C-alpha cells in the first residue's frame, strides 16, 4: 500500500519524532511510505530508513500566493483573531486545504494513488481544515484541555473534528475527546485508539552513539521541553525532598529554563542539578541513567517512557491524565506514583535503592512498529 504521513513541520519535538517513526514503520512493513512537512525548518528530523520518501510543501507561502489566501489571512488576522483567540486558522486553512489537494493531485500523478493519509497534530489539521477525504485519518496527540461548550470551541471543533476519522494515541486521549464532543455537539466518522510506535531497533543503534557530555557516574534523568505542562518544578521540589544524592539531569530547553534554574538555587540543589539543554540524540543519556523520571501535568501517551525502557532504563512517572498507563501496566504499574511532591519524592527514594533492575523488552510488544502500522491500514 502507499501511505502519506503529514505533519506541520519536522522540527525537533515529540510529536514530530512520532510522525517520522510512523513513516519508518510503514516502510518497515513493506509499504511505499512518504512523509510530508508543511513548512521547512533548519536541521529537520529525518527518517531512519532510506526507503521513506520525504517531501516539503511551503503551504503558507503557496496559500498567500493564491491572493485569495492572502486576503483571507489578512481578514482573519485583522478582524477575526482579535475577537476570537487562536482563530487565525479559520482564514488561512481555507485555501490551505485547496493548495494541499492540488499538491496531492500532482503527487498521485507521479507516485500513484495514496491508500492512507495520516495527519498528525491539531496544528496540522488547522492548516488545511477544508481538506476532506475518506482515506484520511487525523491523530489526536494529547488530551483536550478546554472542552467548554463556548461558541468559539463549538466552531473550532466542527471545523477540525466533525465527520472525520479520528485516531487517539491512548485511551485517555480518546476519553477526553468523547467528553468534549458531547459538550461541542460534534460527531466524528470514527474514533479509534492506536498507540505510537516504538522503533526499538533504531533506538538501540542510536543509544550506542558516544556523547562526551554524559556524566561519568549514575544519575536521574528527565527528557522533555522545559515548559509548564512538563512540570519540572514539581520534579525539582520532589528531588530536594527525597534525600537522593544521585545528580539530576534535565535534557531539553524551553521557556521555563531560567525559572527552574532559580528554583534549584532556592532549594539548595543547584550543585546536583544539571541543565543539559536540547540534545538531538537523547538515547545515550537514557541508556546511562539510573532512573528516568516523568513529572508532567498530562501526557497524550508519554513516548519518552517507552524510549527509556527500550534503552534498558527503569522509569518512574507521576500519575497524570492521558496515556502513561498504556505503557506502565502489568509489572510496570508500580512505576506510577501519586501526582504530588511527597508521592514523587517517596517514589524517587524507593526507585534508586539497590542496583539498576533489568528491563524486559516484552513490555514493549504493544508498540512494535509493524503492529502499529497494520492498525492504521485497517478500515476505520
């Protein structure tokens, strides 16, 4: 079959990495796999497999070049967006869908008919919301935070979700949408749960690359953007309270960097906390860590958890809305602790007692790429 995964961009990020992983999974399963980014970025993420064909569509630029798209964007920017926050896409996405359909027509003339289109992320949906096709499915990456039945939300939901084939990355994401759809009065054509793929073979290869910046001794590790939703502030407070002497390494960057650094100073742990910044390959850091920790307020699925497990590192996560229990189930259920400073502190203290425990790769069987790819190719 021929597949096309569409994503807003291929910048470094969790959702973008999963889009690449899915394109790789389709190719690994023997399909003609294509990956499309709707805008170019410097140093984009790239598929691991050579048989994934990458494409870039300068959607915003081409939409403006239609002149109609330029006028609609201007009207939305000057009139609509000031009245309704985050409504710019209502103008830009009209011709965005038209431009994408024209690009798809040319693509299929060259490569043949596409059997399955997969759009990942709400930001991607917004850019071409007028495009509709029964072959397309739209992946919900995270729980819905604002299901209030306002006029604004009802309008947005009708444009983005109504009558479409939706895929949730976890049961928690699906449940949040089912609650929201009743509030908004929309009905998708279908709603399925399909987890994200875990490219174990690729992770094993990448985790063996050398990185001279990795600490020499054992350490605790968190890999995430430094933003409020990831709540590294909770992690720092729990770490200070836990009495654990192993260093804590935070891989990632973001708007909270300065505030978190100041908090570490205030807690008296600055000498044991290292901000390692963004890393293009975080897997060697996961491999060498004594424990991987997730402290998010919510997670669509929490792919960093199965990535750490694939690196052979035990994990610990606070109990948060979303999909962490899709991963941390059965023998891993004890890796979930209460979402509180005390609960996480006690969990950290318990988790580092004794030697590093082994990780069973059978725990990741549900996320094997061929399995996930097959689910996407089944009829909704």
